[in-house]
């Protein structure tokens, strides 16, 4: 009995190690992209009166570009704590949906602490790469990505606040759109192989564009619009194209 338990633990450690190394490989391009994109965030934080260390700490604790830019705006306006809390809640609500969605892919017996740490660093790119893994998601795959992506985001913010002001405006402008290009590289491969995903991506792009110009809707915050579109489109896709349960092993 003891030998069987020891063999089982050794097998799990091997699976976790392989998943972690795979996550590291997938996380390297994400971390490099974050390093570049976070430069502009660091520059904005510096202009908002923050030090490089404060900007890096903000990036480590929030892990959200939209939320951090919103926080910098609130800080620059010398607003109160309640306004800051409400702003961050609205802007970052989409991560609540991402965490809930990702939890459905995790092993049912996974403990609370694994779920807690996974939710702490869920970003758009980490979520997209994690949720598209076949079968049940091994949390160590996501941990591997986090080990590269999070330091890249924090370091980029720190460098941007410390020395980003010396860069030409043209370079800064190019960096600011790098995140969108990186996210496209995440969603386009599965969209090419799945018509449903491709259709949802196209409809979401069209709906997002309409929300930017339609009366009333365009006045909503970006975070609230993201939440509404996510709920409506995901519910519609689930009703029209239900996903059949199947036997899934560990990824």
C-alpha cells in the first residue's frame, strides 16, 4: 500500500513538473510581450506622480493594464479611496468571469489554495492559453506561465517608470499597441480550426465596435461593456452550440 502511494505521488510530481515546464515555454512570449507593453504603463505612472517602486508594486498587485491605467487616473485626480475601489471593481470585473470559467476546467478535487493563487494572476493571455488546453487543466501549467509573465509585467512597469521617458514618442506609441497584437496571436490559432470560435470572435469584434459608437452604450465604462458583451455572447454561444461533456484526463 505504501509503495503504491509513493508511486502515485512520484507520478503526480512528474506530471506537475512536465506541466510546469510546458507552462514556462508558453509563458516566455507572453512575458516578453508584457515587458514591452508595460513600459508605457510605467511612463504613465511616472507622469501620475508615482515612483518606479510604487509603479512596480501596483503592477504586481493588480496585473491588469486597464485597471492600472484607471488607478493612475484616479490617483492623478486625488480622488478618495472609495472612488478608487469602485473604479477598480468595475474595470476588473471581467476577471471574475474568467476565473469562474477557468474553474470549470480544473480537477474537481483541487484544493482552495490552488484556486486562490490561480485567480490572483489571471490575465487575458494567461486565461486564453489555459482555457484552450485539452482535457482537465493542470494548475502547474498556469503556474509556469505566471512565473514568466508576472515578472515581465512588473519589470516592464518598473523600467518604464525609471527610464521610459527617454524613449522617442514613436517607440512608445508602437509599444502601446503590442498587447493587442499579442492577444490576437493567442485567439487566432484556435479560431482557424474551430468555426464556432471563429464566429464568436467575429461577432464579438463587431459588437465591441458598435458599443463604441451607439448612443447610451458608448457612455458605459470599458469594464462594464466588457462584462455585458461577455455575458451575452458566451450565453448565446452556449445555447446555440452546447459543449458535450466528455471524459477528460489531466493535461
